[in-house]
């Protein structure tokens, strides 16, 4: 599970209820090694949260089993990405890598939010997949673009996505998949552990600490620090999450305060009180050099974030 990216990396996926519309699907024989109740799949990492949500690491799942079970659901996955202003330069590589590795064998709608529809690349995608362009306005600052993402996702979830897809994966455009990302990530609601903070104490997480902000988390609260670059779930749960974050951002704006890490701060506040049903490990965001850096430095200052692409 080595996900390479020159900026930020992506490795993403789901297991859920069976779709009653497709119960007559005939599956192949399920021949695989018997699971051992007394032998954990991984002993070096936490694989279950205190609220019994699985943490997805390499070696904790069988992709063949998941794919067979997922076919019973007959589901469509929406992959959303915002490609605004200068970030348009990342879109083609993002889509090409997603075609190679994202939900292979399953139906996918790529939802491209952009202020420049005429620059969206024309790509030949697999059968059962389509690129859908959604025109949005731009904003002067990348922070505003990032925060308005929650508003756009909430609006389109209600107005469109609920009729077209079953699950949403919300990703940043400056990502490139370099390994298969499948149905193991999907659940009713999932978040991803931030590479820079997964081994630290909660007091060292870059939560919003000012009580005046709606994103405020006290130093004695918090489970993990989740990255805003990769989250998702069922359309209904993503709609609730994004609507709640948007409302909180608007309250902060009215009170003339901006959370330290913008929409990511509000995402972390939401996940504190609305626990995700699945958590993706930082393996979905790293490549080997970054992994080694984190282990060697154990630094609270290491923070990969999209501000390296801010406008000058």
C-alpha cells in the first residue's frame, strides 16, 4: 500500500447493507483462508476504535471478499473534487490516476466542481463511469474556496447526488492515486487519519482551541486528527456533515472569526460528536519518504496541507 504523490497522496473505499434490488446476483464460491478468532490481523497498530469502528490498514481486510459482497449492493459511487483557479493544473492527473485505481469494477460518477468548465480535460473513461462538470464561482482566497466546499457539497447532495449515487468520496484535487482504492473505505461515514498527527497526543493536535469558534475542541477532548482532504460516506450522512460544517462556518463568519484550519477544523469538531463508522489509516495518504520522515522526526511541526498551493 504505497501511495505516491508529488503533493498529497490518496488511497481510498466500503462495506454496508445489502441492496435488496440485487439479491438474485449469483456470486462465485467463497474460497479463502479461514479467519482465526484468536489471531489479530495486525498487532502493531490499533485496528478498532473505542466505538467499534474499524481502522483500515493494509492486511486487515480481504479485497476479494469485499468485492464479492459489494456487488450485491449494485451501488454507484460519486467521487467529488474541486478544481478551481490554479488548481486546474492537477485535475487531469487526478482523473487519470482515479481511472486506473479507484473503485475498479464498480460504477463511478466523477463530479468536478470548477469555475473553468472549458478547461476540464476530455478523457475516455471506463464503461459505467462518467465525468460530470458542475460550474461554481471562484473566490479570491484559497481558504474561502476550501470553506465553501462544504456549502457546495451540502447543496448538491440534497439537489442531485441523492438521486444519482449511493456513496460519496470527497477528495482534494492535488492528489494522485498510485495503488488500488476499493470498497474497503466505504461506510455510512468515514474519515482519514492525518499523516502528520496520527501518533501524537490529543493535546498536540492542531484543533481550533479558541472557545469563540464553533470548531472549538478543548485540550482534554478528541479522538484523532482527521484530514480534510479525504472523507465521505452515504449521501445522506455526507449531506448532514457538510450542512453542519457550513452552518458552523457561517456562525464563525458572522462573529468575525476563522477556524485555524478552516473547514478541516470544523470537520474534526463534527467527527468528535458524530463518530465515523469507519476510519482510514494514514496509509491512504503517505508515500515511503513521508512515512520515514514522520517516524524519524516524530515532529509536531510536520503538517502536509494544501496551503503550499495558495495563490500569491
